[in-house]
C-alpha cells in the first residue's frame, strides 16, 4: 500500500449527472464499431490475472474478518485499561494493567511473549465491561466460546459471572467461571444467545476478596467460515469474487514505519497467546490472530494462489546493514519451507502441528514492498539468489519503485497505481506498447481512490476500463490485485475500500461487482479486438493554487499571479491573515509579510484563488525551515484534491517532481535550508514550466489526448465455448455499437448480457442500499456474426455469446 496517497490527478471527462461542469467534452455522437478477430486467437490468459490484495488497514482483521469480539483481549494495547471499563461497585476494588517488563518483573506473565496482564485487587463487588469493536454482533440461537487465562493471588476464590448484555441492558447469555489456581490456567465456557443485538457487550463480574490476574480474555463465535476461524459473511463475500491470486499480508504493514513494527511471520504462528502483537502503520495494535498460517489457509479455501510479501530488510525509516542480513535471508527460506516443506522438515513439521500436514504449495514470493534504489537492489540480490538456489521453482517478484533490480532478473515486477477514474480510462492502453522482452508485470495494487465519493459507479467504470487493458495485455500482465479489500466503516484509514462492513452487515462498492464480473468471466484465450468511433477528447482543467509541505516546515512570501495577458489575478504581501484560504493540515500563520507552515506533519496544504483561472504565471519566494522535504506549489486546483503540483526538494530533499496529472517527471535535486528561492510556475494549455532562481528546472507537456469512449477486451472460454466480450462505455450517454465477430463459427445466436450501471455515475452502495449499483442479467439474441447493441452511459457489460461446443 502506498505510503503517500497524494493523488496525482488527471483531466476529467464529462460525467453524466454531475452538477459541477468539468472541462471535458465528447465529439459529435456517432456509431461505434467493435471487431473481434475470433478466427485468429491470441495468447493464453493466465489463470492468476485477477486477484486481491489484503492488508489490515481499516480494522479489517481485528475488528472483524478475524471475528474476535473482545478488543484488547491480551491487554497489550497500552499500560492502561484500553477499551475496557472497570466498575468499582464499592470504591474499594482496584484494577491495573501489569507490564512484566516495567512493573513487578519478578511476577511472571502468561508466557515470555505475552508481557502484560490485568490485575484486579478485589475488596467486594466489581465489574469489567468490553464493547468490542464498535459493538458485538450477537445472534439469537448462536453459540459463543468464552475463554480466559487466570491465576488467583492472595486467596481470591470467588466465581466470575460472564454475561453477554444488549445495548438496552438485557442479558442475552451468562455462565460462571470458577475454581482458580495459583498458577496460570485457561478456563472455557459456552454461551448461547437468547436474543440478538449488533451492539451488545460483555460483562465480567464478581464479589470477593483477594487478587486475581487475567489475560487472553476472548469471546469468539462458534460458527466460522469453513471452520477456519473467519467471520462467515465477510469470507463468503470475498469468496464470491472468485479471486485467483491473494497477495498478503500487506504493503506498509510488511515494512513497518520502523523495524519494531515490521511484519515478522514467525511471530504470527502457533498458539494465539504466544503471537507477538504489534502496533501497525495504520494506527492500532494488531493481535496477529490472523497470521501467516491463516493467510495460507484462506488462500487455499478461496482456491487462490497465495502470494507472500516478505520484508527485504528495509523499513520506512531504516535498513539492515548488509552484514546483518542473514536473518532476513533465512526468514524467507523458512517461510517457503513452512508453506511447502515436507511434514518431516523443520518448518513443515511446525505447519503440520498447526493443523495442516499437507504442503500449501505456495508458488509466489514478493521480496519487499514499494522499495527501491541501491539499498533495495543489493538486498534483493541476496535474498533472491538464496531462494533461487534452494527453491528454483518459486516465482520471484521485485518492486519497481523508481526502477526494478536486474541482478538477478525478477520473474515479475510489481507496479502500483492509485488515481481518479479518468486516469484509469485514459491509461487503459498503458500496456499495449509494453516491451515484450521486459519482465512480466504484476499490478500488485490498483484502485480508483479519488473523485469517486466513497466509491461510486464512476470509480468502478474507471477500474473496469483499466482491467480491459490488463486482459488484452495478459501476455505481459500475468497478475493483478485490487487494493485494499476490507474496511470497518468505523475506522476508515484508507479512502476507498472494496468491501465495507460493521458488526452485522456488509456491502461492496460498485467496483466489487466489476472485480467479480471480470473474475467470473475471464476466458482462457485472448481474442484480438479493434475499436473505432465515438472518441472522447479531454481538455485541460482550470483551477486555483496552493502551497504545501510534507514532514517539514517552510515559509512563503511576495506572491503574485498574472494572467496570460498580463493582468494581475491575485497578489499578496501577507500583511493580512488568510482566514478565507482552505487549509487541510498544518499550522499556517501570517506574520511580518511571511506565510509560515510550522508543523512537521504530512500533507500540510493551503489553497486559494479562483477555480475559473485557466492560463497563468505564479511567482513567489519560498524557503525550507526544517524537516525532511521542501516546498510544494499546487496549480489548477478545483477542490483540494483535483490539482497538479511541483515539489521542490521532495523524497527527503533528493529530487524535484513536476506532475501535470497525465504524467509525472522526477529529476534529482535538492534545496538548502534557510535560503530564500525565487520560484515561478507557468501554466499554459498543456505545457507547464517550472523555474528556480530564474532557471528553467523542469518542463512537461501533454498533447490533446484522445481515447475511445468504449474500452474492450475479448476472449474465448474453452470450457464453455463462449465468446466473451467485456465492454466499458465511459461516455455519459448511450452508445449504439456494431459488434463484428470476424471469422466466428458455430454461433447459436444466443447469449446473455450482464450489465453494471446505474442512474448516475455518482451512485454509491451503502449499508442501507447494499446493491443499489449491482449487475443485472438479460438474454441476447442475434443472427450471423454481427450484432448491434446500445451500451448505457457509464456501464460495464459482459457479453457471453454461445457457440455449438
């Protein structure tokens, strides 16, 4: 997953139903034509083409694909009662979290890996409450297993009452736990619900004297998907996608912000209470209840190829010295042995002990995530050579962050793309001219993440257009993975997520159904396809300006904006405040003729100016005060997201980036701290020129881009005999299209059309309307080898045409 989700956005096409007029237009409506060369089949389509990427970003594992109902069950989240409520009924009892490493090290915890536990000093009646992850979904008639580890100290011998209680205070189930020992011991009881409530909670109460230590307090539903410990409805939603490759356990999750947070698969297997929880990059503690073994099991249950991404010896901040890389090399070899080794091998025997005697037959390893540069290349070489020596059949995937390593040459290179719908539509032909002698591609992460609301139809159309390009070019694009997969709606750390859920329900974005339709209707052999007619012409956007910083502070002064005819559009000497400017983050203040951003935070920006501005020249003085990066100037801004930018001293002050939305130009360079620079950006038509101290530093031009309003891929399905077309109409209105099946034989004149569309491109699915935008199926009849069909505006249509097979 990308570390920086700033959107490098592109010019928008006209959207049907938008109240805001975007700067795009269609050419005069005409009749489109699709020609499928059925008699000249192309390459075989890899079975792994359409897959999914999983990362615990949005409380998607703990909270709830992994269906533990109690939050902070092991008290590892903090040194306080995080997510627990202790009620002292007579003001005498006390509860505290014991950290074995700092408080009472002479008193051991549950085990050497589980370093914290709850200690209750009971002097009368007390109660503990836990509300789980925004409520516990309890279903009438279902059974739940409550489990905890305890030990009594100072004579505590009173039973504990365990109750599941509704939000209205009604007891839905209860049981008693008693007979505590002086040593740590597990106790388990079963609870069957007499009522339902998605917002229930658990209460643990007692009345007695003495001290009781507790740890690993768990409440789990007995019914899980395939009895493998996953929430049934979410796993079934994932399974319905028919994903063919499953990349795990994440991106930034793999690296960690530091090595303390990096993913270490060996700490995620075996007994739950010995798995080392860790603070993840996305702002919460992870129990590792869903660990390496469970990911492999999930891939097997899905019928998908497991693709494990392993740390290369680099975190976001640090890297392992080369003379200390032995552990990282061995971890990679051991991970493969755990997945594939014989039952009598070291790690294969541990896999068998954990419940899976047969090998998982993992074929794919990705070494690193979004890493690059010389540091990555030398670590890649070390790990890749070790794997190829011992496991020559493993397919090795390298990062292409900047440039992919070439020694040794990877089997696949991983590319990531996040942008708006129009970028994906305009780049649907990205791989058409890819050098077929270069390494094969794994598009390991992609999604429309901006200008799509919370995930609307237009976003799905952008992704579907892109996927037609992946399928057409699946001779070089061997695999792809939509990202990310799951999101608890109460913790949205990433803007757009395919499957959204709360404690009780879920819904898929319109893009969920696009992914499903492509996977269900892939075909086995590609058919050459040509498209003609009804092009769209994208124009350049208008918009205002903005300043920004990222992980640094900076100052700005002497701002002036001139129109192309010399008129002053805007000017400021910063003697007045900027209360009317739009701020996203940071600490912006005006003082002594200078605008200063003083917070060292990511993506601090402020926007100003008129959205109707077209061509202009902006000049100002800027200087970096402190921190990692330099100065950002945004232009053609529409709504704090839709803008282009020039970054001076980016990537930890190692480069300059000029991004006009269609393409991004990166050159090496840096700026000095505490030095004022004269900065100028000229914005004229499709050309952007960027100057520093009067010198032209970067220039980027984008010609008028033409793209067909329809994007198509075609395939033959050898199993059914069907000819399958995937047709995306990105135009706002219906498009009458002639389809010529050149050289086709044995057509029956029958078929079906599966159509994903809605009243407007802005339509979204919600918890209340989970299938508002979802596929509809109709029968198709035609004669000969030609048919005419009108494709709705903003639609994806799957045409399956029968043959006598």
